[in-house]
C-alpha cells in the first residue's frame, strides 16, 4: 500500500519538541508517520504517534482541516510533508 499524505508541518516548537501539522487526511495515535523534506522527497525520519493535542486537549484521532500538535523525536521545519505508512 502506498504511503498516504496526511498533512504538512506549519510550525515547530523547539523547546517542546512539538510539531504542528495542518491535517489533510485522518490519522490516529499508534499510526506511524514519515516526515519528508518538501521538494526533495528525502526522508527525514519515521516515528509512531504517541500523543496528539489540539488546543491543549488530548485526541485519539484527527480529521482533515484540524491543526494539531504531535511530539516528535527530531527537529522538523515548516513545509515538511507528513505521510502515514
């Protein structure tokens, strides 16, 4: 099955290790996401989603149109594309 684009990074909070994703397709806690450099297609890293927050509320899953924060293991930049694998 092909990886599905679920959104892109709109912001990264370095002091929190949290990336803000503009959601284009649903994903859930427990899914594995892959982070791809915009334009180059180069994979930055993969990780399982351990927590999702929107306005400081914990969520189990997200849908198109939401803007949510997830804890990430590495630094990501604005424009990085996010895929569910």
